[in-house]
C-alpha cells in the first residue's frame, strides 16, 4: 500500500483527502496511513463493500475515488485529468450520472508466461478495461463518481463479500447512467492472477457472474468459503466450485434447474461479444473504435440471436461445457 500512498501524494492540480478503510489487516497498514499528511485510517467492518461504504461516509469531498491497495497511479496529473474528463462528459451529455474508470495495466513478475495463451489472456483483460460495457468494470480499475451519484445508487452492496463493484457498475447502467474510460491508466499487481492462473481466475469470475445473473444466491454465499480453503500461493482449483454447483442443482426442483440453466444461457449469449472482441485484440485492434469484429457482433450477431430459442441453445452448450470443460 505504501507505493499507492506516495503516488497519491504526488498528484498535482487537485485537492484530495485519503482514507484507508481497513478491515482488520495485520500488515502495518495503519502505520502507513498515520505517518502521511492528508491520510486518515478507518477501522472498518470486514468485507469489501462494507469497507468502501465506511470510507465514503467519512469522506468530505464532492468526488469519490475507490482504489485497491495494490494500485499504482501512473501520472502526477492522473486525478486532475480524470476529473476534467468527467466534468466535460457531464457537460456535453447533460447526464449528471456519469462515472469513470481507468484502463488497467498489470504489473507482472515475469514479462512472459510459460503457460500457452496466458500472455494473450492478460492482454485481452487489459483491453477490456478500456471498454465501457457491462462485465468490463471492476474495482481493480478504480471507480470515480460524484457523491450524489454514489448516494443515489445506495452505495456498495454489503450482502456478499465480493461482486460489490460489478453490482454498483450495473446499477448505474440500469438507472440511466454511463461509465467512461478516463485518460491515462493505473497499474495493478498481477500477483494473484499469476499464482492462481489467469485461465482459472477468469473461468471462476465468469461462473460467478453467470450464477449471479441466475439468482443462485446459495452458491454466491458459499463461494468465498471455498476460495479461502485453498492456498493463496497455489493454482486455483475449480473442482470444489464445480462440485458445489452440482450439489445445489441436485437439491433444486427440476423446474428451478431449468430456469437456472436458461438464465445462465442468456448471460452467456449476451456476453458473446467477448469472443468477437478477442479476435479484434489478436489482430491488434484493442480499442472499441477499431474493433471490427465487435462492431459486427453489435450490428448483426446480437440482434439476430436476441430470442428465447437462442437462450435455450446457449444454455445447452453451457451445460455441456460445465460437464466437460469446467475442470482444473
């Protein structure tokens, strides 16, 4: 966290106050914040949503920026430039509910991976953070929004120990707001992705989002416990999550199982754009304005498959993948 505090202290052209909402860490976080001017330390309830909300309540400013502790700011004018971009977007659109996120760049221990495809996975994930679409916004990128917008959205969801960032992002879309990619970028540590495996991490994230869409709250409540049982330094094992899903489906009535699979199929269909965008990234087109395959999806593919039969077909394919592809 120390490097982030130093990055913020170097910011020019903007007045700021820093709040560290700590949920019980034992790594010296409190002393890091206490020793620096303009920083305050807050003993917050454990849980990311609760910690973020506690920090927001203590903040006095008109704008709120939420950052993860391992983030790095890449320019001394990053925050000033971001605020200018947001205010300009609000003025041009007349929409007061515009929030911002930063494009992301990973700090990796090794410039290249020995695992086939992992380097492209990092590149694809970074490219997605430049987009302003559902499913592309998370706390790693930083979230900048006005206090009035944050309060109108009801803050972060505290009912689950994760997904609070995606839930807030989706809620802004649902209520007529918009997200914009801010100028510049922030760096984020790739340590967790490198130790657990980018493939495993991305698969688990997609499964969590799909089951959230299907309303399978029992799995969302049990998933954090399954994750904590694994060694943080080892490869992420998908088998315990797969077995839990199988057990919950076996306990559900047949009609509920069918409803879940159809809802997951609908989620997968609506996220098929990621396959098209991946092709663009492979061809070197990593921005939305250059992404021809993504444009093809939006103009032709998505409208053609916006139908219940497509949800059923995608649900069948997803179920087959679950049986044969959801593996360690």
